[in-house]
C-alpha cells in the first residue's frame, strides 16, 4: 500500500493585481511520503511558497485564486473541504515553520503561553499541564534551561532559539506533515546547520513528512531525500537528491549547482545565471527559462517542454535534457 501523505496535482494559482493576472503556480504536481523530506527549491517568485500556502490553506483569497488542481492529504482533497475542517487539520495534522520567527510569534505572549495554547485549544488540557508540555517541547528542541525560560518573551531569545521555538510549535501536536518555508535564511551558517539537523532528527523520530522550501541548494544536500526545482510557477526538475547533485538534467539546475561556492573551485570565478526570473504577469512563451538558458534553441522559444521522464524517479522539463545530463557526466 502507498504511504503517500500529500499529493499536489496540477495546482494552479493566480493573483489578480492592478497590472493584470500574475500566474504564480502553473500546473505544479508533487508528492511527499510519510517519513520523507522533499526540498522545493527556487528563486523568489518561483511559486514555491505560494504552493505551500495553498497546501496549508493560508493563501489570501483574494487577491489569490486557486484556478485548478487538487491537494490530496491522506487521500482527501483539501480544496473541497470547508474552512472549519481545514482549520482542524492545520496545526494538528499539518503545520508550518516560517522564515521569520520574530514576526510569526506573538510578541506580547510568553513562549510558554504560545506553546501551551496548542494543547489547551486542540487537546483540552489544563493550563498547568499545557505549561509542563511547553517545557517538554523546549527541551526536545534543545533550548537550554527550558524550565527557567518558559516564562520569557520571544524577543528575549536569539534568532536561532526563536526558530527552535517555531519548530517546537509546529511539532507540538505531532502532525503528519511539516512545511518549513526558508527556515534558516535569517540565521548564520553554523545555526543554519543546527536547525537543519534538528528538523532532520525530528522527521526521523516522529516519522513525519517534511517539505523544506529553500532558495539555497547548498543547505538541503544532507537532509533532503528528493528535490523539486521550481521556475516561473512550474516544476522544471525533480529527482532524488544525490542524482540531482551528481547529474542535473535541466540547465537551470545545472546553473544553480555551478553557482554554489566550493573549496575545490578556489580561485575560480563563481558562475551566475544571467538575467532575472520572469515577471509572473508576462511569462515568456515556450520554455520560460529560454531568455536565460545557455542551451536555448529556436524550439525553446515556441514549445513549452513537458516534464520528460528521465527515469522512474526523475523528471526534467527541458527539450534537451539528455544533453544536459551528459554534459554533467563529462
Ligand atoms: Fe534551455 Fe531549451 Fe531546455 Fe528550456 S527547453 S531549459 S531553453 S534547453
């Protein structure tokens, strides 16, 4: 039996703006199994966070509008549920860790009250028991002196510690799925690694599915099982993490990999993908990456490539994926 937890099928999201319709998500499909980590990678405006917000049911509608697709969670299409049913699922069955813990946490409530509230609201616990649970959670995410610090406010914690509190809140009710949206972007490199390690450990221990949204290929190499690369609201490559690092099958992924600083490339100029991501109000015809692609040919400006099957577990939305794959080999 399949243990697919979440399946997004052909999702489409638009934003109505004064300047026109921004097509933020254009037929995205991906799946996450229980116990699996999927990294969703892309530059700002690629649609990765909008897709996650649609999954969580926290898109502002309007201006956003879901114009097509399905979001199957444990086999049920979330898009057909009433808001009350979705609210019950949020927190209890799926939870989100945001990039900016300081704005996501309530500045006027102690962290103990915020963590405890989850148990009071969803589990009907007394305030005293909920506080004990809050201390337990803070210990679990390795916040030192949890018993003493449970009565402190978010601003009294460092950035890394606040992110640990966000993770504790997300895992409080042991949801089946956690979505972490750029959870380490605001942190320094050492703390980034610690937070990634913590997420990986909790995912393993609790058997959750984890979606890690990031713009940085470098931070997910050690923790993700699979990667979906997004560009202009589409998935352009999907692959097990080691295959993608070893042999990218899409020029955009190859460019992203070449732009990661490496010790072995010391003294060499760092590669940068030319140009900027397209405006979602005016996505280029054909392959949306063609204005920036070093391999672009005439056909790329006319025909939009489908997600070609590279192998059982891999896909690439490039007409010339074979060449790209072989270029990585050579
Ligand atoms: Fe580049 Fe063409 Fe492949 Fe698009 S389809 S990524 S433009 S080679």
